[in-house]
C-alpha cells in the first residue's frame, strides 16, 4: 500500500479529452490518483 507523501513511479494515463497526462507534468502540484474496480465485476 502506498503511504501519504511516498514517491510514486512514473505513469502516463489517457485523459477524458484524448490527451495524455504524465506524472512528470504534475510535478510540484497536488493531485489525487484514484483507482476503482471495473464496474459490474464480482467482489
């Protein structure tokens, strides 16, 4: 489990508008990265 203020690995994810968001683009800014299980899956 990741702890508060712990360093994360570099990542890049697609944004809602089709652009790509990279963790390096967010350096020095506060952000929340949220993961959730896929909808309609058991568990």
